[in-house]
C-alpha cells in the first residue's frame, strides 16, 4: 500500500473532477465546515452536522442528511482503490455547493482530506481590524477579507486578526472565536459571529461543569478590564496575551479551567 496523498478530494464519494473543482475555485456559492480528526474521531460532530444541515436549508431550501455526511467523510478517509493508504488522523473539510447551471439539482458534497493540523501556540497576540464578516452566522465560501486582515496582522507581528465592528464592538477572530474571562464567568462577544464548533463544545463543557458563560457586547475599550482572554477553533485552544498594545493576564484560574475543559471534551466517532 502506498502512502496517503497530501490532499484527497472527493465529491459525493467519487474522485473530484476538474469541473467539480472549477466551480469552487472560481468563487462558487456554498458553505463548509472544518474539523480535525484523530483516530477517526472529532469533537462536536453533532454541531458540525447541525451546521451543515442548517446552512444547506438556508442556502438551498433542502436538508442535508447527517448520516450521509458521515458516510462521505469515512469514505474519503478510507484506503483508496488504487492502494493509497487511508488516514485516521487528518484535517477534513466538508463543502456543500450546487453549481449555478444546475438549479433544482441535488446539492453536492465535497470532502477534502489533508494531513492533520498543528495545535496553536499556547499564547497568541491579536491585532484589531475594522471589519465584520458578511452573513457571519454561516461558514461560507469566499473568505478573502478574513485572509487579508489576518495577513495584515501577521505582517505587523501579531498571530491573528480580531474583527471589530462599528463603535469598537468586538466580534471574532479571522478564523477563531474569542472569549473573555471576568472573574468566574466566561464572556462571549454579543455581535455578528460564526458560532464555532470548538466554541460550542467549550460552552457545553462549561455548562456541564457549572461554570457560567454569557453573551454580551464587548468593546475594545473594555479589553484591559478583563482577567484574561482566549481563542478557540478546530485546531485547539490558546490564551490571548495581547490585543494591540494591551497585555492581558495569563494566570486567571478560569483560563486554566477553560483550557482543561476544552482538552477533556469528548471526541465522537465519525
């Protein structure tokens, strides 16, 4: 058996064709979810499936069966007919689209499989930028501005961009959710954001542990008043050490608790 390819792309369980990929490469309309898989498992699988179904209903007016999605992911992770090895550990994305020249046709599901992503550094810095994602509740295709502003942040010596709206209201990172620690409470910014899978998993674990978390507007001018901050996404959990020129504490007990609960959250068999 040969080694697994660096990138594997399947559409509806078959090897992706040039026509399949051209639609997405040329800015096609669609949505997706991204997950890290280890030993055939991923955290928050129910949230991933619910996200894909809800967005498909909103975009195309039809449901997306979660068991079908699981089957397509398993197929893409499995050894190939040509002898290429499968993967138990991987970065997986599930894209849902319907070409514009096929109105009324069933939606199509592209699964991409790449080597697993690395966990983030334990402490990251954020650079605030004046931008909020359009249709923020959907993880949709076409994230040029997010990539642009993240690169601006990196070029200026930061790790991630912090998206900020009118009046300095904080929303989310370019590819992350941000949470703040205030005493024994986790505060999530109440603004147009994508409810990230890792964020939803952590919120569920916090509730199960009896830790209060709530949503309320958070402004850049509030940052210095918090006892800490953190980021979550599919690659993991990281404390925030600095937002622009404001340095944040790293020793809050709840920050350590949130990290632990994130790390102990169950992973689901795909």
